[in-house]
């Protein structure tokens, strides 16, 4: 399988590896991992199998290839889930940033995702509260953008799988 192909398995394995980098999965990170498994449509046994592979240092191949539309849907769902968490940490934003990098979501695509989240929230949030929500969403976007740049600087050769950009 070419390196630039992202599968449900590789996306999940990458995110779980990110949340495990400090040796533990917080309650909030676990919530994001569960949401990701749902967004990816993983079978009920896949998350445990993937987690076990990470712990033993095994890299799993295969899985269902995610096309760009599905990658954007998953990224949007994860961004919104992370953002709507009242006690979001940098680690949770790091997961979102990692997915943006893994899915190679450019600035225009990212702006479209953020605008869609903005529009959806605007429909469901009372007008007098929406300005706070809107400002927070802009701040969340800035945090994720900054973390994407940090990730690029620490991952091999600037990419999630060692490829040249």
C-alpha cells in the first residue's frame, strides 16, 4: 500500500500512539479515541486489537482506505468533539492537529471544516451565547494550527509517515 494512503486502521493506530506518548490515556483522550473509532466505523474488536499492537510495537497494515471526503468528515467530527469538551487540553488538540497532518488537510479545507462547524453551532446555540462560542472556535483553530506546525517539526522529515512534503 503506498505511503500516502490512509486507512481506518492507520488513522486509529496513529491517534492512539499519540495519546499514549505520555504513557497513559486520560478520560478525555479516551473519549476522543472512542469517538474516532465510531467516526471510522471500526468493528468492535478493532480498537483493542490496534491498542494491543501499539503496546507490543507491532505496526498493523491493511484496513479500509479513507477517501478525502471521509477524511474531512472524520477530522470535522473530531475537531467538534474536542472543541465542545469543556475542559479541553493541549493533548486533545494535539490529536486533532495530528489528524489534520495525517489527512493532509490544507488551509482551505481546514477553513471549510471550521466554517461548517461554525454554521452548525450557530444553529444550535442561543444568539447571546454564540459570540463566546465563535471566539472559542477561532481560538481552537489557532491552537490546532500551531500544533500542526509543531508536529511537522518533530515528525520524521516533516510528515506523519516519513514522506517528503
